[in-house]
């Protein structure tokens, strides 16, 4: 078998990345696309590759020569690459198709080596690699029969979203048998180019062939192998995350995206915090029914958005600001003239507060880091002596620490007597089950405590991060007016506005959704603790702060989960207020996803944390000194081998001279070891 790579195109959509080079020379995490393709070809024991080059062909020839590792390379040149399409490139190389079975692929693909090996090993002589259609995919799709026969090629213009569940996307990788090429594909290729010209795509020939009663073209359906097609700079960016070469950067690349993980449909996101039980399907359907109107019409201005937000919480609109997420409101507050001087903040915390407040040169942050992530009203009152205003996230992020409503009101009252402000973030308060009504977003409370500014992210609690919503409320109108000066008049889009308009009908459903989170949180905590891998801190939010046991590195743990299980978690290493590199934060998702995580932890224990080696049994009438020597030698032998809980770690006394002896418990431990 031979391979053939079509690499004549200019790749204009990649802009600066292909300005002076052809697309197959694009580097991804240190290796060019053509190197990656040839490595995969070599791994499948294919030792000949034909490359059809055109644009900047001299760069390819100079870079590869006539041999790459154990793969011999021959070239076909398309000198009219700027006037033709890939059908002409394949036409120029058609004689090679007649000589041998051929693995055909395009140069803008990145894929796992196993994909080539699996295709070559497929019992079907002629196959097209296809993957279940997903939202990020573009181009030709196919429909399959029950036995994976390709029934039809559906071009882009004929794509119907009503049938998307039936579609499979072509991966632009094919295995053609010599017989198929000679008797079917090449004759049709010649006829098609003669009739339709050279500015077409070779898949259009397959579309015609698929209409034949017997075409011998089967689908090779991908079963989880990674691949991506790189057409533009955004594709390059995504591919660099998907195909980071196990160099410890995958976690950084994923984290730096700050969302948009729907582009990675197989990713299970335990990092970002949402409500998996809301909105309900009925509410989503209602929003979808107005999609065209909401997409094409301008949203209302800020006055209307404030009125809608006030209606949701039964507040006076003069005391409310609607924001494009809580982040916009935090920035607006920090840049206003409301805050200055020393601001107290509890670490660890949500980074947005510290980063936003430090943008104001008149503000200096004072940190309080509580022991074991637990603090109460009295701790904050004592801390407030150092600052002019205090930031309280309740429940806290990432610790989940919670202070009951009455204590928060007592804190606000005390600060009021000191002419100090309380900035209260209750984005996760709706998930708290420590009391019936934790929220302080009440008009009478705001009126009684005008020194309290309440911020709430609806994106997190209402499960709508994609449309971005948050509110800021305060009993002091001057504060509202000062913050508003930093907010755009059209900061809320039409989808978010419509959500605010209809949410009142779904408040009972929302309460049920929050209760489901509470129930699942308790169950998930129990299951996490059963794994033996974590110390799980109590939480009143939809996440847990966890310490990895046995000194495991949070960074390594998060990297392993991402690379091997496609699970993304929050690594807290280096975060202010986190005492070691063994802490992570886990979102509470729905039961199905949480069970997937727990199952992965069972596999993790099997692969990473094997049980300690067995010890030979000893006769109990051994002298103490002999026992000590045995312990010392055994400890040295297993040093660094995860023996934290071995029996010799429990011996009493620091030396044989201590005279403490060995208690019955330790003898039992020795005997069972």
C-alpha cells in the first residue's frame, strides 16, 4: 500500500501562517502537519508516499527531500494550483492510483496515528473515514445504511439541520483499493473533470459513484480517534489544544480559553460552574421559538434591562444594575469612585475581584487567609479593622465556606457603624441548604443596609453562561449611579433580555433545579470520599474544594485527567491562599457526569496508585531490636514507593532506645501485612 497527500493549495484562510509557506508546512506544537502525517503513515508500515505539491512546492521538497524516516517520497506538481482545485491535483496523480492500494488524505488534517493504522487494518478494501457530525464541523457529510454503506454524499449547500442526527462528516481520508481506482474512481474522475472542469472537488466524483447500485465504498466510522481539519487561525488554535504533544501544556492551553468548550464536544468540564438542571427543556424551547426575532432585533437599553432584573428579584429598578455577567459589574464597581483605600479580601477567592480592584490605582488590597479555609462573622469583623471596605463571597469560591444570612446582616450592621462598605457576592447562594432563604436581595434589606452592595451572577446559578447575565443591587442610589457610568447602554443582548422577560414563569422549576443540585452535591461528596483520593471540604455551593491525598500534585492530576480521560478540572496550584500544590476544585454536575468522574477515579487508582507490596509474615516472639532493624531495612527498601500507610509508619517511639515497645495494634498490623 502507498499513501498520497494532496498539498497543492495556498491555504489563504490561514492568513499570516501560510503567507510564505504551504499549508502542510504549518507547525502545530513543534511539528509540521506533513511530518505528523508521515509519522502516522510510517506507523502503519506504509513506506511510500506521493505528495502533490503546488504553492511554495520548493519548501516542501527542500524540507522533506525524497525520504522521511522509512517512507520514500515521490512528488507530483500542480503548477496551476491558483486556478484549480483538489480534483485536478488528484487527476495529475491518477496514474499512481492505478499502481497500488492507496491511502488518500489532505494536507490540512491533523489526526491520531491510530486512525491510519485502523483504516489500513479495516477488512473493507475501499473506505471513507467518517465521524458523527458535530457542531464545529463544516463541509461534505454523508448518510449511511445500517451496515455502514454510504448511501449519499450531501454537499454543504444541501445540508439540512433537521437531519443532523443522521449525518456523518467526511474526514477527507480514504482508502482506495487498486481495483476500485482502476475500474471505478479513475474513469469517473476523468469523465467528471472533462465535463465539469478542474476547479472542483474530488469528493464530487465520489458523490456520483455513491449513486451506483454497487460502488463498493464503505464508511469507516471513527470510534473516538481524534482528528481536526485546519482551515483558518481558529482551527489552528483549537488543534493546538487537541494535539498538544504530552508536554505539560495541554492544561494551560485549555485554561487560557476561558470557555468556549462546546468546540470540544467530548470534553467533560468539571472546571466551570453552571446549573446542569436549568433552564428546563420547556424554557429552552420557548427561547428557541423566538430565535429569529432575537437574533435580528436590537435589544432594549439599560433602563429596560434594569427594570426586568428588578422584577425578577422584586426590587426597585432605581437600586439595580443589569450586567453582561457579574464580571462587567465588578469591573464597573472597581473603576467607579465608590471604592478607594484599603479593600479587604479573603483568600483564596474568585480572581475577578482582585484583578478588577487592582485596576484602580487608589485601591490597595489587604488579604485575610483563614486557617483550613473556614471563617465566620467574628473573623471578618476582626479583619475589617484593617480596611475601608470588605469583599465577601458567600458561599465562597473555591472553598464553599458559608456564613448564614443573619450573621452577614450582623456584619453589614457593624460595618455600617464604622462607615465601611460590604461588597457581598451571592452568586452561589441559591445552592445553599443551610437555611431556607439565604439571599439578601430584598428591598427592605437593601434599604436598611445602604452600605451593602450585592452582586449576583445569574450565569452560574441559572445555568445560562452563554448569554451572560448578572445583577448589582444597593440601597444607596448614588452608588448605583456611580457604577452605571462605567456600563454601556446596550450591554445586554436580546437573548438575555428575553430570558429576563420570561423567567418569572419558571421560578418554581428553578427552585426544583437548585434542590436537585443540593441532593446531588451530597451524593457526589460521599462518592468522592469513597475513592480515597480526596479530602473533600464542606460546601454550600455547586463545587467542592478538594485536597489530593498522599501529596499528589494537582497539576499532574489535572493534566492526566485532561489528556487521558478528556476531563477538565480546576488546578488551584499557585492560587493565592492555597497552601500547597495538592488542591483542586470540582464542579458538581448532574448525576450522569458525576458518575463518569467517579468511574474514572477507580481507573486512576488502579493505574496510578497500586496497593503497597506484601510483607513476609514474622514470628511474633522476635526481639524489639530485631524488629526495629527489620522495620528500618524494609522502610529503606520501599522508600518513595507510596508506603505511607505501611505498618512500620505506626511504630511507637522514635528509636529503639525509646523503650516504648510495640503496641498490640501494631503487632496486628504487622501480622496482617
